C-alpha cells in the first residue's frame, strides 16, 4: 500500500477575479509518477505551482484550501517557502540553466542551503546528482564549461540534476519535454522512470502518450476542475467520465 | 491550366513595382539624412580641430641661464620674488643675444618683452626644486609671449603688429632670428594639460590643469553616489516593490526627471547645497552632488531596462532551487544585468562630464589658479574651489585675446577625447562581460 | 458519441464500418444461397456461391489493412481502440462463417449424386435461416451499438445448438437403419456441424460487440448445448 506524499483538499486558486482552480481534491502517492493532463488553460500548471508555493511570487494569485506534504500544511505561516523549495524541486518547460558553469549550476542549491560542509562534499553531491540525471559521462570532463553550451536535452538533464542536488523528496515537472526533440524526450522519460525509485514525481504534460508511457496515476483537469483521477491504465483504456473519454480520444465536447 | 491570379513570376507586376519604388525612395531619404548628419559632423570637427589643434604646440625660448646662490638669496628675500627672477632671466637673455649677435637694430626692452610674464614663476619653481643648480649654467625653456606664439601660428603678422600695442615688428624680426638660431622652437604643449588657468595677459600660460582636476573630482563624487543609489533604487523598484499606484507615480516621475533641463538642477543645487546645507560654493563636492542628481534618472532608467531584459526563467530557476528573492537577485539577475548597468553608468558619466549650465549656477565659473586638493582641513572633502572642463571652455570663449579662441577649441578637443575614451570603454566592457543565456 | 476533432479520423472509422457491413451482407447472402442451393440440389448456384467466397476473403484483408493503418496513425485509446480491435475480430469471424458457407456449397454437387434424406434438408434450411438472422442482428447491434440486441443474439445460439443436436440424433438413426445412407448422412452431418459452428462464431461476434460498447467482455457462460449426446442417448 503506497503512502500518500501530497494531500490536497478543497484547493481553490484565484488570479484576481478569475477562479482558476475550483475545489480540487487529490492524493499524490509516494515513489510514484503522477501525470496531470488536460487542455490548455485548464489549471494543471497552476495547481502544480501551488505545490511548491511558486504562486507566491505572483501578486494577484490567491490560494485557499489545504495542501499537506508529509501531513504538514505547506501554507502554514510558519513555513518558509525557501525551505519548502529545497524539499520540493522543480523543472521547467524551457530548460533554464544558470549562465554559469555546469558545476556551479548543480552546486548552487546545496551551497545556499548549506548542505555541504566542504569542497569535497560539494564535489560528491555534484557528481551524484549528475549521475542520477544521466549526465555524468557527458559532463565529467567539462564541468567548468558553461551550462548554456549544452544541447537542449542535456540542458534539461542539467536542470534535473540541479533540482535533485538539494536532495528533494518531490520533483515537480512542468512540461519538461515540450521544448525537446523526440530522442531527447525519450531519454528524459527513461530518466523519469529511474527517478521514481527515489522521488515522488508529478509531471504536467500536453502529450497524452507521454502521460500514458511515463505515469502510474493520471489526473485529468478541465476548466479548473479535477474531472478524473485514477490509475493510468484505466484512464486510457476505460475512463469513467465522458469528458475524460472525449479528451483522450480527441473528440470535441 | 487556368491562369492564376498572379501571372508570371518573371515579370514584376505594377503593384510590386510601385512598392519597390517607394522603398527605394525611402532608402534614399534615409541615406540623405545620414549624409546631412555626416556633413554637419565633419564641418564641426574640421572647424574645432582647425582652431584647436594648434593649441597643443607652444613656442618656447631656450637659452642658457646662470644664477648663483647669492642671487637666489637676494631674490627670495625680495618683496616681489618673481620680479627678481625675471631680472636674472633678462640678464642671461641679454648675454645670449649679444654673444650670438642677434640683437642688432632691436631695442633691449623689445627683446625682454618677448618672454612670457609667467617665466619668472617658472624659473623660481625650477630653482626651488633643484637648488644644486645654483652657480651653474643650464639650459632653460621658457614660454614665449603670447603674441610671439601667435606669430608662429599665423595669427600675428608684420601688418597687425603695427596696430597691436602688445607686439612690435622689431620683435617679430628678432623672433625670426632666434628661430633660425634654433632658440625659439615649438614644442608639444604638455603644460596645456597641467597648468592652471592664466589671466588675460598670458594666454600662452593658460592650461586645463585645474579644470581637469575639478572634473575628475566631480566624476568621482558622481560615481560614488549615483551608481550605488541608482542601482539600489532600480533593484528595489524592479524586483521588490509591490505593484501599486505609488510605484507607478514614482516611475513616471523618474522618467520625467530625465527630461528636466539641467539648469534647473543648478538652481536646485544652489538652493539646497549652498544656501541650506551651506557647503562651499564652487567646490567639486557641490558640483558632484548636483551632477549626481542629474545622472540618477539616467542610471535608474538604464538599470531598470537591463533588469527587465533578464528573462523571468532565470529568476524562476533560482527560486525553484530554493533561493530567496534577495539571493536570486544578487546571485543571478544582477551579474547578468551588470554589463547593461555599467554601460548606462558610463554613458551617464559621460553626459555629466559635459554639463555646463548647472555648474555655472553653483559658481564653478570662477577664475581658479590653485590646484584644488582632494581634501583639506578647513574645506573638507573636495571642498576647495575649482572649475570644470566645459565651464573652462565657456570661460575662455569670453576672453578677448584671440589666443584664447585657440585654447577654447583645444579644450573642446580634450573634452571630446575624454568622452570618446569613456564611450569606447563602455563598449569594450559591454562586449567583454556580455553573456549569452 | 461526439465527433473527433480530426474529421479524417471519423471518415476512416466510418469507412471501416461500411466495409464490415458490406462483408456481413455478403456472408448473409452466402449462407442463404448455400442452404437453398443445397436443398434444391442446384449445382450451378452452389458453384457461384463457392466462387463468391473470394470476395469475402479479399474484404477481410482490406479491413485488416485499414484497421492497422488507423491504429498506427491515430494511436487510439479507450472506445476507439476497442472499436478497432473489435473490427479485426469481427472480420476474422465473418471470414470463417463465409468459409463454412463455401464448404456447404462445395458439398452440394456431391450430395446431388445421392438420394435426399427426408426432413434433413428442410431442417438444415431452417437452421441456416436462424443463423443468418442472428448474423443480421449481430451486425445491426454493431452498427447501432445496441448491447441488448447483441445479448439477445447470444441467447439464440441455444436454439441453434438444439437444432443441431436434433439433427445429429436423426442422422444417427438413419445411419443405423440403412448403411447405404451413411455416406450421405456423414456429409449432411458435417454441414450441420458447420452451421452450428457458424452460430457459435456469430455469437462470438455479438460478444465482441458487447465488449466494444461497454468495455467489458461478457463473462457468464453463454448458454450452450455443445457437449452433445452421450453414450446413454444412443
């Protein structure tokens, strides 16, 4: 019986007057890949960003409801979002490595969170993260080269390495492959499959095939509502809600 | 195959022809506009360089001078010290001229008048710096009179000498003889950059020394104040301030401040710094403060533009890894924005360097002969009276002696060279530190 | 069911459905023709029926190709996927029904040489008619996505089985009465068995239709009387 890592109940999100997320309840399991699918503007990215409080940076955004990680309310006033984001890593749609060297990119997170006591520790963290992100063999001889000099797929793996360097427990991925070619995409998907042994992964994706390939559980969002949430196999072979059926079959209405 | 709406591609249809003609005309307009601008620029440069280039060479009289210790003592104890030294110079000159038989037919007074009045002071400085020279004969380079200098530069001729009360045709003849002898030469005028300003009677001795120093002090003040304040204000407005009507008002006001005429800042400086805060008038400190106020909007606007140009993905990436807002700004955004900020600062400084109007109002237009010290006990930091490069130009153009026209143009050339160097530095720094992301 | 955003997808699915319906029509016709030409001992008619099986086979191939193409290009899921998988199975079943009809037609000239067995021909004809009607209903259920109709087809297989069992006992009796009847009876028996098999295949089709529409394969044992007569009945 897998345990629940993230528990969301009655979550509402408003952008000014726009009610973007309407009363979402979802339980995300540990060491599992959960996919969020849905048409554009349905709120899946917005909901994802609630999980690491990235929506705090947007002035007009209001979040209500109960979101708990390991049964701790992350919107509790005592919680520092900075600390939260060390525990909940994020990878973005467009690979955005810092314009620093590969080494510095990965080392930045551990440095500012004080996770390494000395240079040797830091070197070890960097190597482990790059290995986990399947980038070590390609990068080990040019750790000083700028991160922006890598190819698109490599850059995204660098961003993944950077995210896991702070030893998070949850990885949030917002359409990580949408800017990549099919081969790089396949490599990242393979990586996600390995990562799920150590982390809980939540991935927002536009590609239903990707959600079907990569995830164990899938949540379908539509116009701010969570329409259906269940085991991926069932969602794609015999979903319960007709809206889900329409969306995955490419039907209107 | 039915005829398509477009006809053959190999034949230009009338619509395309008209459009091409219009674009060609537009290109012509552009080129002619550039042409006009270029012509204006060329005329400007030619006239300035034409007038000013000659100021970089100055006529010097070179001949052996002797002085002994007793004469030095006598001169030092005299009331008018430079006058005594002048006498010694004149004695030595007479010896030289008679030895080389150059003086025939020319009165002695004329010969003496060929030397600049500044010579005595120059000689005195030389002796005081090098007391061992007493008792020896050494070659001394002394400035020639402004009119003699003008003769070698074409301003003064035998005809004008007849009407001019400061020079006689006989002096011109002697000048030619000395030139043939090799005693009267034109040298590169380093003194132009180091000498302080000189009075109307001695245009040959006038230099930019004080003005350059004054401008340098002011630039130091502007750099030390405007850069940190401007960058900090910008960062706060751009990264930390919540969007509200207050920040909107501030933004609008800053944009407007950049358009305010500079003379208004002069009045402001007068009212606040001189009348209210009672700082010293004509000091580089006040000038620097006024110019800081003027340059702040420029720096703030260019810093904001640099900060805005950083894509939000960098900030998101930093926040995502768990950096605080402050860390993301200082570790990531600022280093990336640095080239733009630097360029904006240097351009702001270059603008401040050339400002004249506000400085006139706070009194930096005075005639200053002593080099201002950076700090003194009674005047404070940058508190001694000074003048500035553009103000010096203004000053010299007001003087009656035509030699000052040459010097004013020379000062303009110097100013332009400084501005060129600063802009080149800005471009170089930008290229060196620009990073791609 | 609303339309796909891609209208070409809808057109592809429709064209495949049309092919199935066409193939089904041909098979229905083949069943009836085979039965009637057997009863009438009409060798020429039987021959036409036999040759017509080629068209049915060609249609099955065409349906297979079309379905594979749509699966490759559209990556269908859920209902669409079930529809396409079902179409493959339906075509395969139809092709085998067609083969049984062809078999019936093939035996007609042979039986024409022999004396008719009274009652058997008409019984066979009735059985064939029943199977043909089941097939028509199954195809209707497919087109109309009618689960109830498909379910009723499943139930009617019981009758076909019963009719087969009755025929089987009759043939046994005939063969025991007069050994000269054995040859004819054996042939007739094979034909009867084939018709019973046709009924089973049509029932498979009906079950496939239920799966396609509801997503659940009907689990309960369908009514069968397949295990036929034991030694005691003799």
